[in-house]
C-alpha cells in the first residue's frame, strides 16, 4: 500500500511486509546523486534489522556506515546529535548523501533533526519499527530532541524523503510498546474515523495490522497536508495530549508511558466534554472499552485539581489560553481555545 504526502517537498510512504529490504533500490531511484549513507539505529533494533538494511544499501552501491545509540528516550538529547554529526563527518556525507533512521520515534526524531541541520539540510529516510513511529512520528516532518528543561524543545520541520513501513518488524516489538502505539491508533479513530474505531472495538487489530497502519497514516497525511507547520488544524492530533502530557509531567516521566497517559487524557477530556454538553453522552464509556481491550489503563490516581496546573507547560498553549481538543462524538473532533481562567469551571474543579 502506498501513499503520497503532498508537503514541501512531497514524499512517498510504503506500507508492505518485508519492505525494509527495498531501501537500496528505492533510495537509488529517489536520490540518484547520492553515494554515501549513514544508518542510525539504537542498541535494541541494531541486532534485529541492521544487517538487512545495511546489505540492501550496499547492494545498491551506497557506501554505508552505521551509528548506534543506547535505546531509550534518555538518548534523545543534544549530546547524541553531536555524536551523529561526528558520524556524518567521518562518513563525509555531502548535501546529496542521506541519513536513514531505523527504529522508533526516538531514532526518527533525532536522525531527522541531525539531517535537518547537517550542511543546512540533507535528505533522510524513515524506517519506523515501533507501532507509534509507524502510525505517527515517521510522518509529518517534526524532528527534534529533548532538553533538561522539557521534551521536544529543540527541533525543526524536515520532511523525510521516503518512509518505508514494514509491519513485520512489529513481531519483535515488546507488548508494552505495542499498547503504547495503540493509544495513538485509538486517537485517530476518535478524532476522524468512526469506522476505524468501531472495527478496533469489534475485531482484534492483529488480523488487519497493515490496513490499520494505512488508515492511521492516511489520517495523519491529510491533517499534515492542510497544516504542515502546525498553526491550526494539526492541533486535533493532540486530542488527549494536553491532560496526557500533564499526567506524564506530574509523574516526572517515570510513571505511565506516553500512549497510556494519552489514553487517560482522551477519557478525561471526553468526560469533561460530556459534562459541559460539548460531547455526546456515552462517548467516554465507548473509549474506555476500547482502551481496556488493547491493554491501556482507564484510571489514574491524579485528580484534575492536580493535572490542570500542569497543563500550563503544554506546547499547544498560546499565552493566556489553551487549545483543547474535544469530540462531538466518535469520529468528529473540534478545537476550542479556552482562556486559562475559565479552565477550572469548564473542568468542574475549584479554581
Ligand atoms: P522508542 O524509539 O524509544 O522505541 C521504543 C522501544 O522499542 C525502544 O526500546 C526501542 O529500542 C524498541 N524497539 C523499536 N523497534 C523495535 C522492534 N521492532 N523490535 C523490538 N524492539 C524495538 O520510542 P517510540 O515509542 O517509538 O517513540 C517515542 C518518541 O517519539 C518520543 O521521543 C516522542 O517524543 C516521539 N514522537 C514524535 C512525533 C513526531 O511527530 N515527530 C510524534 C509522536 C512521538
Ligand atoms: Mg502522542
């Protein structure tokens, strides 16, 4: 299954079992002037898939070097970017050469940022190997790293030259990370696609994985095409994220994982929407059932009294207001700019 994302520049997304091994021929066709590639991956993914990808690149004639970083979010920092620049320099990457990100969202965000800034921008190819990176982070061109002061504070928009999604790589992904990605999958159903949501509720997604990934990527594609630089509509992708991020923050990023926190965030904002008459009654309950089905929690110890102050740091805030994403019902979402002062009343808590 193929999709084309019409951004500046446009690029193809291929979703196909075994497509990792096509990287060489596809890169050759896409980047005919390229001679060298740096393949970036982490310590978990390297032993699983590096050889397939490296062999495919070398068979197509690219001089390929591999740069491996320690797996995990704690690697997503400027020190790692510095190491990538060293790897690019040693490989003598020129403007016509390219980088390849083989791994999850951490690898894609870092490799993309290094590629966006090396020689003021070289092409990079995404080979996402987690469910989250396949349905979300590998598409849309957001790249960057964390600072001690906060997540994703430094970054650039840099669209990939190509995205190859091989659903077979998910067979080695630990269940907890698969569930994490399902948080974002359920999000797409909630904001845009009732049919996707209903199918997730009715059938086990493992039976139609490629189709599920395709549906999610296609929704992200449409949203990104209409708002490439995240100044408007792209905010709907943040459904569940304002309170989800707040939850991750109050737990000092050592508690619930992102997908789990977003699941609870989706539930909380939908319960708030129902109470405020913005969301059809019974919507939160439907979301709770699907979250549970895919191993995501539906409750947390933290109350809204604790979470609301922590939303002040949300990236989607604009000064004295916060952009909240509500559902009208399953499949229909809208953005509402709420003045901070009105937030407690809307959420039914004491200011
Ligand atoms: P991750 O990259 O850390 O991968 C999760 C874990 O799975 C890691 O331990 C990794 O080594 C392992 N792994 C990856 N693929 C595997 C496979 N096929 N088999 C076995 N193990 C495998 O995390 P993630 O959840 O993929 O991504 C999270 C990151 O993505 C965060 O930094 C987040 O900020 C970012 N993100 C970016 C965007 C964007 O638009 N750029 C969107 C959403 C999230
Ligand atoms: Mg997310």
